[in-house]
C-alpha cells in the first residue's frame, strides 16, 4: 500500500491522477485531497477514495465541507494553512496539481518533509527554482516532473549524464491561435482562447497555451529543473503535439519522447517511477498519423517567449515577478478588463518597472522573500493593468 496525497484534486491534473489510482484501489491509501470551491467534486472524491483528510483552500467554506462529509469519518479543514498542513502529512507520494503560485508553499512543505513530490505545478519552479532545488537536496526529497515536456526530457535522460546533453528541445502545439493572422490576435476573446486544439486542460493553462505564456513558463521550468544553460534550451512549434520534447546529445543524437496528448502518461510515469507499468493511454498508430511537422516559433506572434529568455538570463526573482504579473494579466483578460495582446505588454511593463527597482537583485534566500516579491509584483501589475484599461 502506498500512501498518496493529491493537492489540487478537483482540477484537470488532480482528476486524472485519481483516475489512475481508482484503477488499482488496493495499491493505494489516500491520505489527503485538497481543492477549491468545487466542494461537490472534492467531497465525492474524498468518499470514493476513502481519503483521511479533505481540505478546501477557501476558509469561508469550512462548515460547508464539514457538513458534506459529516458521518463519513473523513477529517476536514479549510484555508491556505490547512492546504499546507495537508501537504505536511506523511505520504509516500504527493502530486501538486494546484494552479498558480499558490502551489509554491505546499510544494515546499512536501520537499521539506523529505517527501516525493510529483510536480505538475510549474509555477513552483518558475517562482523559486533555486530555492526549491536547494531544499530538495538539503532534505533528500525526490522531485518528479509531471509537465508533459519535462516528463519527456526526464525519460529521455534515463541512464544518461547531463554532461552528455548538448540541448533540450521543448515542443509547443502553438495553441488556439497558431494559424490565425497576427492582426486578428488583438481581438481574440476569452472563449476563443479557452479551447485547445490538442489537450484538454484547465482554463488558465489553456489560455496560457494560446499566448504561449505556458511555454514561457516551461522554458524557465526546464532551466531550473535540469540545471541547463538557457542558451541550450530550444522551442519548436509542433502542431500535432505527439513529440513532447527532445534531448540532443553531444554526439548529435536526438532522443524524442513520442506519445498521445494524454496527461495520464506523464502522471502515471511519475506515479510508478522508477518502474514502468501499463497505462490506459492510446497506443499511437504512426502509419495512420502519417507525418509530424515542425516550425520555428514566430516571436512577433508569441512575445511571451522573448520575455522568458530575458527572465532566464536575469535569474534570481525575475521568474517570480514574471509569473505573478502573468497571473494578474490572465485574471484581467478573463474578466474582460484587458485584451489578449495586452497580457504580454503588462508582463513586460511589470518586469521593466521591477528590475528598475532593483528587486530582482535580491538573493533567493527564503520563501518569505519569494512571497513578498510575488505580492509586490501583483501590486505593480494591478497598477499597470489600470493604466492599460484607462487607455481603453
Ligand atoms: P485546474 O484549474 O483544472 O485545477 C487547479 C486545482 O488547484 C483545483 O483543484 C483547484 O481547486 C486548486 N486551486 C486553485 N487555486 C488554489 C489555491 N489558491 N490554493 C490551493 N488550491 C488551489 O488546473 P490544471 O489544468 O489541473 O493545472 C494544475 C497545474 O498543473 C498548473 O500549474 C498547470 O500549469 C499544470 N499543468 C497542467 C496540465 C493539464 O493538462 N491540465 C498539464 C501540464 C501542467
Ligand atoms: Mg506542458
């Protein structure tokens, strides 16, 4: 029996994790499940998986969750601190499928108890990569990538030394607007940005795919997780989304990871690591697929990629500022306050203003420094967004 906790259990990643666990219920004991406002799904999952603890991150929903699970013997709690306590509970394997910088503190809690953390929450590494990797080493924790590209690289590296790696190529689907004329992007709606051509994911990451902010976060995640010089990280647009990443070695060989666009592969690989077990994913028929295509990303279409380069070069807290500004810009776009292309302009402006303040020179010492920078960046972003709105 392995003890499992799922942070963000009601989201796209969390549900797919529980789907895998439900296929072999005798192998797992569910310790903690956390979620947000969707108490119907959280309570149902807690009952189905006989979780010991169910937590919502919203303190005001404490009584509601308690009432729903009354008589089941399942412990309940609410609020960000309760999510952290859930992360601290001993478990053999914990996945973080929380969306946004909110995943950072609970992820670090898992690391600091020396646990195994399967990390879908890319923001953890974007905001605080050096701190996170330092803590993993200090506490003997295990960090397993769940983002499909990073899982692909991780798998291509089995049995290899990083010294033999010349480059990492991260593929990008190109998102919802990859074939749109650039002039039309300014008028793109939230609804249009919320449908992905290949992947079925949460709304925020789907919109981030259309703007390529998702890929930008993933480039930074690659740098932090694999400790590779950013100049050796490449991006290529691959509309079929079947090759998730490639690793180029010093002898010129490229190892590609090919698989269906189904996150249960990356989640399942992390769940069974270092073994491989059968997974309920489609087996690709390459002859039927016929061809795989690649093209260079157009930086005019995807300014987020250019910004990611500058963030990687700056290092320090630039990733934290970048992510916080991106989260605010995304909220503002979803709420109809700014337009699609304004998101990149807002993030660039926040990065410029905060690098001017010298904030980025702060050393990556502790979680509080990161969280303070996150808050400061959100204040600056709110100001920038108001300016953009005022201009109409
Ligand atoms: P989602 O929106 O579907 O689910 C997010 C989960 O986090 C929900 O359970 C929600 O209740 C919880 N949550 C939201 N705000 C929270 C907060 N402030 N505190 C605690 N919990 C909170 O998101 P998703 O698509 O499953 O993505 C989750 C993470 O995984 C993101 O970082 C995303 O970038 C990454 N990821 C997702 C996919 C995918 O296929 N969905 C693929 C790769 C990486
Ligand atoms: Mg990804």
